[in-house]
C-alpha cells in the first residue's frame, strides 16, 4: 500500500457518517469497500501524475521523441545521442538556450564563448588578436594584428573540432572567422 492510498483510505473513512451502522473495523464490509476505493483513487492519482509528467520536458520518458521532433532534434552538429539522459539534456538545452552570463554585455566576448564551449562539454581557450594599445595593454600580453579571426583551442579529436565548429557557427558573430586549434 502506498502512502497516498493510506491517505485516501483515511479521507474516505472520515467521510462516513458516525454510528453503529458505519463500522470502522478493518474487517468490516464498509472498510473493505473503502480500501478498494482508495486503491482505485491511488491508481488514478499515480496515472494522472505520470501523464502530466510526460508533457514536461524535464520529466518525459514516453514522449521524448515528440519533444525532439518539435525542437528539431537530434542536433545535426552532434548527431543521435545514445542515452535518454543525454537526449533529455539536449532537449532542455535547446528549449532554454544558452544560459551563460555576458560579463561585458557582449555575446562575442572570449569568456562567454569559452563558457559556451564548456557547457557543450569542450573546455576551451578562446582568444582573438588585437593590436597592442599603449596605456591599455601590458608587457607580456599577446601581440598581434587585428586579423578578424577568433581562435578556439580545445583538447580533443578532429571529430570534436567539427562538432564544436558546427555549434559555434550558430553563436559566434559573423565578423569573426572561426579557427579551431586542437591541443
């Protein structure tokens, strides 16, 4: 007997009128009817909770394929995911979008793009070349000409680089040429 069935039994027993004609003895016919009704209410309650949960993306099991079809998953960048947990995580990521913070109010900031890569499971170092500016830059900083390239350094394989390039092409501003360097 589940805890909700016990709660239903108690609630139904309290609805019975007082008196000798309505015995509370567990072996009486009335109390056996109450136990049977409580079991039905408990089953209905559990079925309702399960059906309601299937329409919530973070709790779905049987309707996961429908959620994926509605959100254009599987993602062409990462292909078909193997486990239900991975599929659900990809679904939630697609529905919520990128949840990172923009410290400098720019989605093109290297720190933001590095955080996005980390969220995808690829720890990365992101930088772009800028010319040295007196008064702003310091000795020992990387020098370079403004070449319009965004350099993303990850540890991984060529297939990892291809997956990351596909995903970053959606979020990196068009003014940058994306160079993924494997380390």
